[in-house]
C-alpha cells in the first residue's frame, strides 16, 4: 500500500481526542493525501477545520473506509470492535485508541519511545495504550534500561479529559455551580467533581478490589515493556483537573539508583522534559503539561521507604489528550510511514 | 490546677483552625468556665460567637494568660515559640497546633486514638501533629497492632485549608477567574491552583529532595507510633480541594494481611468509618469527609506490587480542619480533663 502520502480517516472526530488527532496531524505536517472525518450519526454533518479546509463529518458506515490507508480510531471499544475489522478489510491500517484490542496477541500495543519495533508485527490493527500507561512508561522505560525495574507503586491524579469532552464540561459547570452555591446533579460522572476527588469510576473487580482502569494500567505497562511478571500496584484517582494526568511513583530497581543518576538518564531520554528544580520548588504540574508533547518528570529522589539504595520516587505529568492519546496515535502513524511497510 | 471546668483560651481564634476549635468546643459541650479569644493585632477587635455569647478577640500579649488553664494554640510556629512558654508560666497547659514543639522530647505528640497515655508526660506543652500524619495514623495504628507495620509508601492529595483560610479563598477566587477566562495572580500560594495540582510548597531539602511537609509527616508518624526506624516514603501534593485531605497508602506488614482481615480490624477501630463498597464504587472522598469527625478508610485490597501476601493498599480521607487539626486538639483537651491531672 502507498504509505508515503496516505489517505487518512479519523473515527470519532468530534470527540476530545479526535479534535487533538486532527490538531496533531496539522501541527506535525503529517503528509496525508486526503482526510476524512467520521463520527456517530448524532455528530455527523458538523463541519471541522483542517488546514483551512472545512471538512464535513460523515457517519461511520460499513462502506466508509474504501480507499483509506490509515484510520485513527478514537470512538470507544464498541465502535472499534464493529468498524476496525471493516477498515482493515478495506485495506486500512487501524490505530485504535480504545481498549478493545490492546491485549490481543496479534495487535501491537505501542509507545514509540519504548517499543516501536513491535509495529512491524501488526496485522492491520495497532493499539494505542491507556493514557496513564503511556505517560508512566515514557518515564519508566529509560529508567528500566539503566537500572532494571523490579517493582512499581503508583498513585494517579487523573484529569477530566480521560472521560471525554463532556466530563471536562461537567467539571467546569459543576465547579461554577459550587462557587455560586447552586446544586448540581452529575450527568457524565457518577460523583461530585467540583473541589472533590474520587477513586476512578471504572468498574471494580469484586474479587481483587482493583478497578478496570488500574487493571488496564498494570497489564498494559507489563505488555509495552515486555516485562510479563513485573509487580505493579496502582491506585487510580480522578482529580478536578482538566486535561493532564499526574502520577506519583515509587519504584524499586535491580541495580542501585540515585536521583542524580536517574536525572542523567532522563535528561537524554526521548519524550521527556525533566522539571526538577528543588531550589525554586518547581516540579511537574498539570497546567504546565497541558498542550505539551513531552511528559514532565521531576521530584526525583531516593524513595525513603526503602533503605537499600535501589528505590526512587518521582512525579510525572503529561497531557492526557496529547501524549496520553492523540499524539501517541499520530506518532504511530508517522512510524508506519517511515517504516519498511 | 482545676481542670474540671477550666478557663480556656484560643490563640489564633480568627484563623481557619481557630474557628473550628471554637466550633468543636461548642458542639462537643466542652465544660469550660470561660473562653477567651486571642489573635494578632490585625485581627483583634473582631467579635466571634460562642454559644450565643459575643466574644471580642483580644490581642495576644505577655499578660494574656493570667487565669487560663488550657490554651489551644493555632497561630503558627513563631507565635507558639513566643507565647506558649508565657502561657505555661502563667499556669496553662498549651495544646499547640504548630510544628514548633512537635519533636521536642519533653513535649508529647498526641493522637488520642494512638498514644493518649503519653499525655501524662507533658511539662505544660502538648503538640498536635501535622494534619496528614494525624489522618494517616488513625488508619495505620490499628493495622499496625494487628499486622505489624514494616514499610509505608504514601502519596497525598492535600486540600487548600492546610495553608489557611486565605488559601481556601484563593482557590475559590482563582477558579472563578479561570472559568471566566480572567487572569489571576496567586497571592497566598506560589503556584496556580485552579484546576491544577502541585508538589507541596513547603521548602525542599536540597540534599534529600524531600520537602518540609514530607519530612514532618515521616518523623511525626514514627514518633506518634513509637516506631523510630519505620521506613516511610511520602509524596505530598496539593490538589484543588477545599478542606479534606486524602492519602493513597501502600503498606507492608510483618504478618500476612488480607483486605478482609484489615476491614474487620478497621471496622471496630476508633475514629474511623470504613467506606469500601466495591459494588457501588463508593470509597472515601474529600466532600464526604468534610465536616466529619471520622477518618474515612476504603479501597482496601492487596497491594499487587508485593506478592508475598504481606501488603495492603488503601485510600483514606479526613477533614483537615477537624481531625487534622481542631478536633484532635480539643480531644487532647478533653483527655486532660478526664485524666488524673
């Protein structure tokens, strides 16, 4: 197939991630020959802008993918399960942002900074990982290469955007209501969000007590890094932040580690900006990660709960809609163009 | 001294914690004979209500404590260092909410649910611990008694109230400005707070990379529990929440532990309400901890980063102004009344 100047489709174009995918394609000068935008019947007919063209959003049907070479899906698992095979049948490579195919053995789960070589093994579908897994692994992978991961304890501070544009709007609206002393009934999220935080609303596994978000993060981190047995504990919490996730990490390594050695490793790692200024108390923050391609990494120090000299604490922040979703998908598409394919 | 119906003073009466101390004295029917309220020169002259009495706030001077039997201080370290010895000299027992005396060997550091017996060893000053340390230790102590603490990894989600009433107002004002698209220059806190979070603004130790808040939490947890060598790692983060802290904990124990066994222990522990409903995804939240005396404890499950069966993950939330500060101080005062003193 011609991947030098491919015809591209975005499925779920009117969502929060879809908008960022279109933005990334534009900003990064993706060499597409044509762009088609798909969404649900409800959103079809909207007109979106791409490079001064007005593009009409089309409903996603069974014959939508004729001639499409790369289809970027950001429309949830049900849409992916229904339409990704159809797109592949029509000749497209699908890069899917949902969790539908992430653990399928014939579907690469890709973060370009970590495992770009696995792309070559695709059979038409490539999965874009969970946003927390992507943002964490960009920081963890270079540390693994240098020191050897042995154990990860993570607590997340997750933004509204992970639940979509409507959740971002609910955070704004409910916060305004709280400031005005007005009642507000949540519609998108189950819990009060204004000036509150809560355990991630994904379903809880009644046996283990982990929720589905935590299970995704753990198994996807293991799969992306190829560390099938890596012990990981994750607590996923939603905080009243709009669109950048933060993660507090305590990590044990096979080999001795110091903050200085870790900082030196991270300073030259791809996709990372070290923000670690103890003098001025300047560390990764969601507002500074917002709109940035890089994952911000800081608070690098010995984890004082382990006196062996093998543990590190760190704090990361990354734009959930960019590196956590749209940017990573577009980077995968760029690798398809650059590859032998 | 007569501690059956003592004369009481509140120092720092116009602050966020001071107001809650007055509220706790009232609500709990503290049997005081008289109440005097002190604050800085700037706040002196204000009139506050206590049980339908209007009390004029007095400036805190060298002769302020004549006749006072219990002085509840919530005015910061500088005021405590200056006036607590004067109050003791005048015959008062001081319960101080600042960090000034917390690590002094002749000053008990008290959380009644944990180490009430240490009150007897006071020499006029009793210290009220750091808010995160109090909220964490109420949950950790019964687990320690049952299973034996071996290691703690904690990440906090700290509310604005920890920085005082002005910080709470700044969170509200800056959030309104953000919603309105208006600029806002932080005055109380160094960082943008609206829809953001950041590493605690306490000074960072340049050698270890821990900040002063984290250092307080670690050393106070060890001191309150009498576990001088307990390995603890803490990451302290301020989140845009008004007045209840949350803490994500991963804890290793000497003995095997299960979520069920931990739940049974916590269900009968003082000062705790177990909020741990996997079916309905209902777990501790700041908005539900607000105004509550109890610390909410939930998300009880095996810490999947340790396969030995000795580790537990949990999530707690507690009102920073109540159990984290004012309530704990008033509970100490109640113990003074009840004790042999």
